[in-house]
């Protein structure tokens, strides 16, 4: 999945990245896992996800993945709304909890 930038944030301090990657960001979605790159490669099982959030504001279209048993989140800037909707549909198909904001973005999309 092409992304513009990736970030690591703390659940209690959203929108304030502790680490970022805009040189070689990646988000790869598989049937049972997710691979992503911030400072180094991570591989997490889908079952470790606690919640998927999303926001769309002007040029910023991002998905935020919150993990169980950790205060850290992963954010990926997806650049365009169709790509964000595609990612949200993937998580919805996998029965991963979506935040009300992510659910609303998915429901309101005509893509």
C-alpha cells in the first residue's frame, strides 16, 4: 500500500509523533498480519489490533492503528481518500473494531 509518511504516536498524546518516516514508508496488509515501517520494519498479527481510527482533513488522509497491550499507535498517511477507504474496508472485512470516525468515513464514502 503506497503511503506518504508513517508515524509512531502515543495513545494519550495523539497527533504528536515520537518517530516518523517519510523517506521509505510502507504499509503492507496480509490476510493475517500487517507489516509496516517507521524507523524499522514491524510485523504484527491482525489479532493484536485494538482499534482502527481514521481521519480525513484537507490533504491529510490517515489511518491510525492502535494495538492491544501497548501505549503506541501506528499512523500512515495515505494521501488520497480512495486508498483510505480501501484500508478501512480491509479492516472491516476482518472484523477489526473501527472507531466511530472511521466507521463514518467508510459509510459516507461513495467509492
